[in-house]
C-alpha cells in the first residue's frame, strides 16, 4: 500500500513531468514556428539565374523489362560552350539515386532500348561528327559507346527490330543519289559551289529559323553492329518519285514516323504526298507498309486524315495511332486515339476517343494491354487518363492535382514520365501506384529556396456564354493588403493553353518579381477546352480573343482587391504578340505594351510567314477575296483611329529575332515605323542570332531586364 507522502511525491513527479513535457512541446512548437519563419525569410524572389540554371530534365525512356529508365539532363550555362547534356539512368525497382550514364558536352537524343533491356542506342555528335550519328551503349556490360553509323547527312530516330538485330532510322539523300558515295559527292559539290543562291519551285522555302534545302527524307535499316552498311529501303519506290512526297518538317529536317511490324518483316510509316500543294490545301500524312527486303510501299489508309505516334500492341494484333481529321474549312481538330486490327483488314480506323472532346497529347501501352494510358490538356493542367484498348468510357488515373505531365513511357509494368508545375521544375515520376512517386530531385532544393506561390485558378463567363479559364500569379513577398499593378500576359498559338508548368520564356514568377500580379487568360482559340472552343477563333482572329483578354482583366480587378486597376500592362509573344499589337490599336487602358514576334498586317503575315494556307482558312478566303477580316483585324490598319479614342498611343516595347521566319522581322520593323510615324513612345530590340524564341542565356537575361525596365518606366 502506497503511503500518502509517496503518493504526493509521485503526484509531484507526474505534475513536474507533465509541465516539463508541456514546456518541451511548447518549445518544440516555438522552435518549429521559428524554423518555419526562418525558412520563409530565407527564401528569395526568383532570379533569372534560378530560371536559366535549373537542370533541364528530359523525357524518360523505360526499359522493356520495366527495371530502368534513361533520360537526359542538361546542366545549363549562360555560355553555351560550358553547357553539358548527358544521359542518366534510374532503377525503377528501388530508391537508389539516379546515376550519370554518359559524360559528353554535346548531349544525346532519341534514346531507344534493345528488346532484351541490355543495350541502348542514341543519336549524338562525337569525335568531330558534322551530323548526329547512332551510337550503341552496352548498359549491362558497361564500357564506351560504339558508333554504328557514319553517314554524310547523319542519322536520327533509331528503333530496334523485334529480334534486336537491326535498327530502323531516318536519314536524308540529295536528289538523284542512290548510294552513300553519291550523297558524299553531292555534299562536296554543294560545299564547293562558287554561288550562294537558293532555288525553290514548290512549298514554303523557310521553316522557323532555317532556309530549307533540297534534301529528301528516307528510311534506312542497318545491322546493330559497328561498320555495318545501312540500306535505304525507300529509294527506288514509286512513292518517293511523287512530287509531293515528304514527312513532317522539324528542326533537323523532315521526319517519317516509322515502326517495325511485329514480325520484323516490314515497316509501317506515315508520309505525305501533297507537300507541294501546302499553299493550296492541308497536307495530310497517310499510313504505308514497306517490306524490309525491298519492294513497293503499300498505302494502308485511304482518307485525308493525318496519322502519327504509331505503336503496336504487345500481342501484335493492333496498331494504334493518333488521328487528326484535317476537316476541310476548319482551323483545328482534336487529335483522337485510333486503332487498326493487324494485319490491317480495312483502311478505316476505330476511333477509341470519339466521344472525348479533348486532344490526346501522348499515349502508352503498358504491359497487359487492356487499358491505354494517355494525357490531355484541360484548364491549365495535364493529367493521366485511360481507356479500354477496345474503346469505352475514359477513366481518370492517379496523377498529381496540379501541374502537367509532359512525357510518358512504359516498359513491363512500369509507367514513368515528367511532371512539373509553375513552382516545381521538371522531375521524373513513376505513375504505377495509387499516388505518383517522385524518382529524382535535380531541382527540388533550389525550388524550395524560392519565394513563390502556385497559380490561382478562376473562371468567368463571356457575354455569349463561353467559360474562360484564367490563372493568377502573385509576386514574392505578396501582401494581400497592398495594391499591385496587373500585367496580363497573352499566350501564343492561338492553338495552345497557359499551363501550370515551369517555363524558361515568359516565366510567370520572374515577370511578377518586380511587384506585379500576372494574369494568364485562355481566350477563345485556346486548346484544352474542346474542339469548338479552339475553332471559335475562325473569322475572328484578333478582336474576339482581344475582347476576352480585356474581360479577363476586368474580372480579375473585380475579384481581387489587391489589384490596382489604374496600373495595367499587357504583353505576349507570337500570337500573344499579335494580340498585344491589337490591344495597343484598340484600347488605351494599358499604360505599357510588350510585343515579341507580333504580326502587324494579316496580309503581310500570310505572304512572308513559313505557312500560309492555315491563315487563309482562318480568314475565310484568300487575301484577294476582299473579305473585311484581312483589313479590319490587322493592327496596322487600326493604328490611326484616334478620332475613335483608340489607335496607337500606348508606349510599346517591340522585340524580335532576326532569324524568325514564323513571324518575320518585317512585322516588327513595320510596327516600329508606325510608332515613330505617330510619335508614340516605342523601343525596338532586334536579336540577330535568335529565331521565333529567345533561346540564348545572355539574350534571355537582357530581354527580361528590358521588359522590367519598360514596365517600371510606364506602369510602376
């Protein structure tokens, strides 16, 4: 039996212990709060160095057995000579950190695993290569990568045969060439020419920042061994003699989306045969079958759609593709998931996502093949969904509630991709479980030290009942009790969407940093809201979207009391630059405008850009049709409307890349000339070594500083 004194002693000890525990808890809470406050104080407003020097994590490629993922990581630098890009590998079976696989400045691309998951091939420029060549790396045994091709015009997009013995890839030849010796001789002759003239008879002569050449795209096959001789399997076919034959145009030339058939005896690929009529109509890519051992290419589809992203099911019984209907007279079609029974018994596909009013960005076929995983844009986000391989209802799959999935790859039971958001730079994620799992941490520490907030989403309804989505980005050290100027930034496209993602060009938080609230409005014509929403820009290319940008500003001012409605600015690039010019011409509410790569005259843009037929379709007829839209929605034609209380009066910063062939620099020169003619405060920045985008580090830093200075001078 316990004595009263002992009971009192025990009670005192318990009380003392409780007090001590409480003190410890309070101290811990105080310490935690102090630590949190210190962490918040330790965060800094984003800098250009933060943006530019973030590691750039590329799309992962999962091994067929699902055990590994390989991806590129760019260690960026302001001096391109100091920039590195290498391949990294990450185990998908444990939590071991990713490790570097290659060590070279030039970087690698187009990674492909061998069917047995032991070897990789990739494209790189090494040892004085003038063009990218295919290299093979034995991941299982280790050692140095071996060069497999040495073609004069390089090699790209390699794909292993089903038995792992051969590679299918894309290269080019010059007209009349039959052998590699012919190609080498043609290249030598072109190099030794005494004249520098270019000659064109069909299609657009330029693409973004390149004058196109007379190279012709071809498919090659080579044994997956050093010193093997590649075979051109397309030359000699009737298909390539058609004047409009070709592939989709990219930075490295034309490309053909090609895959091996499941038995390895043939290749399925897409190609166009009316590229020579690009100024008169839509160019569509149909599917063809070509035997590996030679012969004529057989056309498989007989419509006027375009097909891409070709993939065979694991059992080889189904060919999947993305289908673009290329509807005549329309400016936009959503990309739908299509399937063909294999061997192909009928030319018309089954459209699996016929009832889904969204454009499929990418898709993969995980092991088992019962459901297809894909992603699509919606309201600033991109998440994962699935559908039965035979069609049916679309189902949402586990993905993160914010941000965007911007790549996908599957192997075995593994599903990996890149996820990012405006405040989470890209990292590799696994999407196999109930919750996505982050696999890398290249940028997390740096991101944690930045004072930034996720974008805030809101909607409004237009007068004609259209629902418009917006994101709002706040500056560092945001105080809701203060007033902030508003900078409405307009996306390009118009067939694109503001996305909750980390961006280099027009980084939301870097634009907000000086003390602006940044508004991002998805005006009509944007993607991510269905086919008709994207098409609604037709016949109304600038006025309707401009009105919705203005209404977005009105709604933001009404909704958020911290916005100073007397201090407004607007800006954008490409189509956003077109709209920035339109706003300058049609309203005086903004105190400053920033226009990068913005058109001034619809007719001039039709004739000098690297693509014209789509602009004609958007306007409703050719430039000589006397349709009012060509004049009424050209910003330059509204420049002098001062009697209407509009016209060019707002100070404008005009920027352009001299190598921009998508919105050629003559637009910027006309813009600046008009501003000078009307005595409007204006500044013209020309970047001689940039194209449609500002891609060089120091140029980018200068651009941001000029935008900040311009807004500070006229708005803040």
